C-alpha cells in the first residue's frame, strides 16, 4: 500500500498514537499542512533564521526547510522529549547530504530558554518566530508560580499568551511573529492583557479567520501576524474572514473596552455600531439578575424523559428558541442539595424571565413566565430596569440588528454575560414600548400560524432598526451579514 505524501510522517504517526485526552491536556494538536504552508510561503526566505518555540515533531521547521538553504538556521524547542527526537530525525533526513547537528532542544521554552546561560552566545535574533502554541494547558502549581513571577503582566495563566509574549523577545527588530490561535483571543475579557501587549509593542500585519481547522476541536482559529516594530497611530493592517478584507487602524483598537479586537468590521459596520451607541440608552450592567442553569453533576442520574410523580420540566440549551422555547423533553426532581451547583430557587421561579442559549454563535433568547427550571446549557436573565418591559428587551436581543452588533463586536461560541451587559438598550417612550411588546406578544402566541408569526418577526425586526434611525442601505447591510434561521425562531 502506498503511503500518503506527508513531510512529517513520523510526527503524524506520533500524534495518531497519542491519546486524545493527553493532547487536550497538553493543549497540543497537529497543525494541518495547508495552514503551515501558507505561513511559510508568505514569510520564509532562503536566508531566514527562524524559531518554532513549541515545535513538536517539527512541522513548521520541515516546511521551512523547503526554502532555507542552511539547516542550522532552523531552531526549535519543545517540552515533549519524544517529539524533539522525532523533529531532529525529521530534519536530519531532510538534509541527509549535510553534516550538522539540528538546533532542536528538549526544553521548557517558557521557563528554561533565555538569551543567557546555555544559549547566551549561540541563540540568534530571529527573523521569524512561527508556531501553533498550546492552548489551555493545565500547568502544575509550581510552574504557575514561576510563570506568574516571570510574566507578571499576564494575568490569565493562558499558555498561548505566555508564548506570544516570550516569543516577541526572540525576534530581531523588524522580525515577524506568526501564531495560530483560538479566535477567543480577539474578544474574551480574560485575554485583555495580551491584547494590550500586542497593540503597544508591535505592528499587527494580519489577522486571518480560519474557522475550525483542527480535528476534534470545535474552536474556530485565526492566524495572527505581528511585526516587531513600534506601531504608529496611523498603522493599518488587514483582517480577513470568509474572503472579505477589512482594513483596521491599530490605534482604534487601543480605544476599545478591554482592547477588544473587533477587526471583522468595515467602516460601514462601524458607522452602524456607533449609531447604536450614540442613542441615549441603558445597559444591563447593574440592571439585571443572572443565574446559571442547574448543574446536576450527573445528568443521566437526575434527568428523565418521563414525567413521573414529583418531577417537573427542565429546559436545556437545545430547547431554547427565539421568543418561545420548545416543549421540554426532560424532567427532574428539584432537590437542590443533590446537585453539584444550583442558583437560588427564586431566580428559576421569577414571574417572568429570559432564558438564553449559552453555547451559541447567535443570541437566542426565549420568554418564560411559567417558572420553568433550566439546565446549565440554558442560562437566566431577569432584567430590572424600571419602566422597561422584559418583552422589549426580548425583542431587541432577538433582532437581526443585535445579532449583527454581537457578531461584529464579540463574535464567540459562547454568549457571555459580560458581552450582553455591554449591549445598548435605547430609551424608548411608552408608545414605542407598546408597539414592540404588542408584536412580541403576537410572536409568543403559539395559536398564530407560522406564516403570520414570520411576518410579525420581520415587522418587529424592521421597527427596531427604525428606532435607531437606520437607513435602507444600512438595513440591507445588516441583513447581508446576519442570517436568522427559522429553526431558531420558534416558528416552525
């Protein structure tokens, strides 16, 4: 049988033999050849001196070897001794006609590698540092203490943030860093520390959305490239997503709360978002109660699909649709002392509340006035703004306009409280609230036909855009970005 053509065949076999759980714990996944090749083709020249600080079996080094004349210009470090041995062997096979010792070392890059000690007179200033760093590593308590002392500006204890910060120190002035990272680095509050560092210590060259490229990993990823050079106020870089190009002024990002990288927005998008925030508004920050759904600790044990005596319905994330949830398919005996985590019961029993899908790229909120329990995949929002009907907030959060805002500003696989609290709720008069809530009640009434409810949703959607003074061209722009599927509208 003919084997497929793979440069790093040893690495592929090693990754295949590694247990999936071990790879997840180490934050290590095999980077697709197309991703590696794209970065190498863009930046590597025949005389480049480059480093992969977490090289694994040497994918980036092997791909770069196709362009680089001198194998001693290729450097790698990794904490996995077997991977390092394979990387060295891979490189020796690649340059089988050369007599050299590969500059690939079994070291903890974050704690062992500095331009002092062992490498004081040998480690160069690199033209390029490229890698797919580990994500979500479970560090030992001893390592955490050392990392926090050495990289005190990083508060998140996230491995890729440590690697990014440390890797910048290996670059010569004008050198390029290219990392494969989870999309969450762009907007999750936890990563504000590394975003601030990136914005102030280098010129971002490119941010490319690559979607899901790792097998068995559901997190979308990006390619992030930085040039080690002091950024100017007018420096512009390109962000790319789904074939669309977005020019981004780097200094604009420094003005964002938590340095959020809302990079997949063009000038027209930004104008719409600005218009939303310019209108006098409330937010839910300090104006709502929040609750996590029940964490049972063992759903198989506590949930049943049969409504027996003493059991009551409980909604899961899959049940949540816009406006009206599906009929609950699960039932539970509500005994808080038996569960792993549970919110105060009065939050589940609120006279009216909003329930939202937690794991979701879209905002999906349903209305509940039946004091229904929820599982932890369906979280609870109880607005507390005097004179602001809960149904008005339901309408806003389910609208195309708010999908657009959330997607452009916070795009994530999770709907986070901290993001919802930043959304503007316009100050409306009684007549406007009455119009909105009247349309919502039509949508909540399951006696109305599917076609009728679809028409009411479109009417409500347009009315909300009118409240913000959006023009026809801006409405078209929003609708071209946001596709609201019927399956989430609770109008099947």
